[in-house]
């Protein structure tokens, strides 16, 4: 345990017309330092997770964090990007600075503003997280990529539309009680299962309710080394933090196995000295419902092709044996790319300190987090435990 989360902040996710990348960064930076009980002078390093990819005209954004307080001037600040895992990549960079004894306190911020970009451009921007020589002409953009993954899965293991609708309904129900969530509405299983004017097919077997949202938002966490953290208000320790990078072309992998996800989970559980059964809950990367289904198998909850059983039996419901995405996940909470991984860590820390409000998992003691970039290309797993 070399690093701990000692404070956090989280903006609402959604269509935030009155905000900018800068204003979102400034807000969560200020609130996270206040929550941690530190001043700008105590920050040794700053890491900003910001995918951008064409969403913001301002490409050089690391120093926007300094706009929160002039006393942050001259602190080292770096922007990190690793597709949809950008936020967790920023978290890992902060942890590594602490592990290297280069910093005692690191401020990690994640941000994205997507909704001011016209629809066709959003699709083109997101498709940049795929392998363009193979996927660059995919209809429906990144949704089309995961539509192909879903089709491949269905061809091998049968139609799993019931399971996908169950996952969508679960996450929307969970999101109702998340004050930061973009969509706080319980649609129910029947709406998610059936095609309708309000829930049309988007790509392959994926309907609108199978797809995460286009979002604006930001989140921040303050990291400190363990000795420093134990002298602060709270300390949520990293029992493990692992990063596995896989091939970018899907043609070089069996895409429905999510091998990088499996490897990241295996390494993290070994490093933490725990088993899946020890976890209180998991926040996982449900950019599309098919992703969450495959992740059940990749993390070891089910054998390949049997993830549907986990979903349909309620194993991963909030009151199930292992709640998955009690926050509502990307599906309901929203997916502002650079903010997502930081959000997952902030919300998990809230759970472990009993500060998660309506989405609280009773008695939560050990959290698992999986955040991925691309189609299981960049894979990050954290395991968190409160030590103060």
C-alpha cells in the first residue's frame, strides 16, 4: 500500500451547457483539495486525464488545473491520455509518482466536454480509439465496433439480448439514486429489452439502452503516500493497481475474450492477496452492455459464454452476491471519457467511507474497479480498501 485516496470531488455528469473544460477542472480541483483538507502548497504534482480527440479546441490542457489557485503555479503538471481509460491512466501516473518517492501528495483530475460537438464529429472522435486501418469505416462509429463484438458473441454463444436488457435495466435502476448521474430514470427490463421508437437498434443487436451516454463532466482525487495519508481525515488505500495493454487491432485477438481484462484482474487480485468473493462491489466499464457481460467472464465470475447466467440470476444486482456498477455505471452515470476512470475511483472511495448516499452498498469494505480504453486494449484494475 504505497498510495491512498485522501479526498475527492465529482461534478454532475450530463449536458452541461454553462460549463467549459476549464470551469469543470477548476471546480473539482478546488473541491477535492478542500475535501482532503489540504492547500495548494501541499500538492507536489498534478496529473490531468483528458482524452479530447477533437472534442475541445484547447488541446494543451495540463495547466488549466493551475487556474484553480495561483499557488499551484510551477507545480509539475502533465496531461495523460489512454482512450476511454484516460482517467485511470492519470490515477496510475499519480500512484507511480508516489511509489518513486517523487511526490507525497498528487492531485489527479479527469475531465471531458463532449456534448458541444456535433453528432457526426462525436462518432469520428470516438472511433479514434479503435484501429483505423481495420475499423475506420465502421458504420455507427464506436457503437458499430461493439455491435460487431456483440454479433460475434451471439454467433458463438447464442442470442443474449435478455441478459443485455437485464444489465441495462440494472444500471439504470442503480443510477436513479446517484446525484451525479446523467440519466436518473428506471426504465425497467421491458423497455430495455424491446425495440421501440424511443429505443431503436443502434448497431448490430445493440439498442439505445445498450449504449453509454455522451457526457460532460469532471472528477478529481487527491492521492497521498500511506504515512502522510494516515495523518489526514481519511485514507482509502490501493491494495492493487494494475495496467495491461493489449494489441490494438481486434484481428490479432479473440475479441470476445477480453484477454487484457482477464490479465489485469488476475494480476490485481494476486497483488492484493484477495479473491473475487472478497470484494464488496465492482465498478466496471459498461461502455456498452455487451462489454459488462464479457467482463463478467473476463474477471472470473463466469466461464466464457456463461456471463448471461450471472446477469439473469441477479448475481450482480445491488442486492446480489457481488454488486456491479452500484453507481449506475457508464450506462446511467454517463461517460465523459477523461473523467470516467477518476470518477470510478472517487465513487468507490465514497462507498468505502460510507459517504455514497443512495448508492451506498451496505458494509462495503473492499472495492474492485475496471476501466478500459478501446475494445479491451488499455486495461486498468484497482482494488481499494479503507485504512482510516
